[in-house]
C-alpha cells in the first residue's frame, strides 16, 4: 500500500480505489445510455450498430404523430398512446390512494395502540416480497377458479373473471401495487411523524385545539418535507411499474392494463420484428418525464430546506 501511494502520490491514491467502481458504473450505466440514444436515431430490426441506418428523429415523430393525443385511435402508434393513457391513470390512482392510505396507517401506527410493533411489521412485510411473488399470490387469488371466487361461490354470490374484464383488471393492478408498496411509504411517513416534537402537540392540547386543527396546522405542515419526498418517489416508481402488472395480467385484456414500460419491453424484445429504435425512443421520452419529476423533487426539497 505504501509503495502504491508513493507511485501515485497521496492526492491520487483515492482514484486508484475509485477506478474499479467508476469503470463498472461507466460500462453498465453511461455506455447503455449512449447506446440508447444511438438506437433511438436509427432504424431496422438489426441489433448490430453497423447494420442500423441512421433515420434521425423519425422514431420520435412516429410516436408523437397524433391527430388528438386524447384519442389513441387517432395516433400512428395507438398502442403506445394507450400505454401512455393507462400509465397516466395508473399513476394518478395508485399514487393518490397509496399516499392517503400510507398517511392514515402511519398516523394510526404512531399512536400508542396494542401490538403496535406487530402491526408495523405486518404492513411492511409485503415490501420484502419479490414483485413476481406478489403478482403470483394475487393471480392465484383472482383467477377464475381462485380463492376469491371460491369464497363468493361459498356465499352464493356471483363470481367474476377479475383479470379478464378490463375495468376490474385495471382496478386490481392498482390495488395490488398499493398493497405491495404501501408499507415502504408508511415507514417513511411514520419516521416523519416521530420527528415532530411532542411538546408541540402538548402546547396545542393545552390551548384546546381540535384534532382537525392539530392535523391541519401542525402535523401536515411539519410533515410536508417528508411528504414531498414520498410523493416524488412514489411517482417515479409508479411511472416505472412493470413486474407485478406483467405477471398478473400480461397487459391484458387486450391493452387495458398495458403500461409504458411494458410497451417498451414488448416493442424492443418480445414482438417481431424487434423495433429497437422505437423502443429506445419511447424509453427516452419516459426518461424525460422521470427527469422532470426528479428535478421537481430537488426543487421542492431545496425550497423546504431554505424555508
């Protein structure tokens, strides 16, 4: 070690230890990003770079060619825009309800209730499961001859093909996603609640403040920095949703539950011909959305810190 330090100098020895990590990071992060830009501006279904002709922005123009962005049927790539619409609704419903349920759960678990440690573990347990395991469990419950329909038949209630009817399938992908990830955000909000000084609540109680006033004037303002982080993290995760939904419904029935990441995967790898350029262009558009969400998180966090 001393010999190496003498060879490189005291100020450069750190780069010797950083170099292997930087090499791996560049090989598996920066190089794929560069290749993605290259594929997005080339055509053909050939995978080797020399065999792919340059087409400029043609892939982006194909994705964005629409008479009305609110009507996927009017778009040249209608499945892409169906995936965009599905992703938009999924993000709104999943993030909105998950944050609501996580906040309520965190506030309950923050109180002095019996078996509090047990219930905290129960709510966090689904986060520890693999997304594929989560999807397989719920698929076993929701399939035509699954546990849910067996229970309904036992009570002589009508059964439903939960994963075959479009509206029900979309409902269940939102529900399963909330069930699988809610514990993580509950834990973050619970940590934020516990960071609020107890003497603030004691002062409010002495002043005779109502529970709603305490929640709206004390809890939420002091919890807002944590809430901003939770909102942005959940938005980024929701935009990239893939595993549970692909295993649970496969994007069906039809394209009712096809989200953007699944469209990218199927366009580039699953379907023939493999349109690598189109998939790369779609992934860059999604990356732009994620970049905006990340910048919003940084701006909101900085504003909270300065405030």
